[in-house]
């Protein structure tokens, strides 16, 4: 399909999928990894783009959960868990001459839900 799955993304928001890896104290459900994987398997089986929309969002939730400052966790995770704002894309850049990433600079733009 050559379309954005807006109705399905709205439904995922309604049923709380935007916070499945976010701690409960931040408004998520923090499901076990096995259930998280089953959800993605089913989404991808039906429409891979839907899994991609949610996957990008949850990767950033996971990065903030594990590597964010306490202030970032408190400020950003509840917003992402509720899908009041959603991450649309992310990237990691490194010096092309480096054999591995030694320093990563993140700039995350989190906009209003579509």
C-alpha cells in the first residue's frame, strides 16, 4: 500500500501500544519482551508499515528509558507513552572514517500527534 496507516495508528494509540516499553510510573505498561515481540510479529504480518511506525517510536522510548537523564525521563516518557506526541524518525550519524561509533549526537524532534 502506498498510504500512511492513519486509522491504524490512531487505534494503536487508543489501545495503549505507544507505551508498551515505558515504565508504569511514566504512564506506560512495560510489557514483557516476549509479549512485545508477539505484538510486533502480528503487526508486521498484517502491514509492515504499521510495525515500522510503532517501532521507531518505541526505540526512542527505550533509549530515553535506559539512557535519558531523570529530567528527560520525567518530561518525555509520559508524553510518548500516551502518544500525545509521537516520534516519527530517528537516525544515528558517525564519522565515515571511524570503524565504530565513538560519539553520537542526538537531536530528537518530537512533534504533535498527526
